[in-house]
C-alpha cells in the first residue's frame, strides 16, 4: 500500500490537524521534509500527471499550475506526516520515561 493510498484512508477529521497550508507554506514544508517523504510527495505529483522539471539543482514543480485537488491531497499528506511524527515523538517520550523509571528502581 503506497503513501498516496494511506493519505486517502485518513480518518476525517484528523486529530490535532495541521491547518490547510498556502502554496508557499506547502512548498516550504515539503522542502523541509526528509528525502523519503519528499519522494512520496513527488509520487503524488507524478501520479496526477503534474509536469516535473529536473536539473542539477533538484526537481522543480510550478505549484501555481497544480490543480486544487492535488493541493488538497498534498495537504492531507502533510497532515499524515505531522500526525505520524507526533505519534513517534510521543512513543519516544514514553520509552524514555520507562527507561528512567527502570533505571531509578534498580540500585
């Protein structure tokens, strides 16, 4: 199952959702993502037939020419990634708390 499929399966509303982003905010968010997530965002563009320009500096997409439906899908993807990162952070905090409790209980 691809990330695009998972984005379509997101429950509505997403708990603690990221508000819909403007085109500039969406661009900045995608640029700040790790490489894996950037590739998944690119996959969303390519599966919808968006023209992608590539040069030695990277891949460029004119977001002002992208349809509203694709921008909505990208916003859902960003929400999914935000929710995933929040879940991972909470799990890491819980793990650290368990470690701290175990180490403090052992003399």
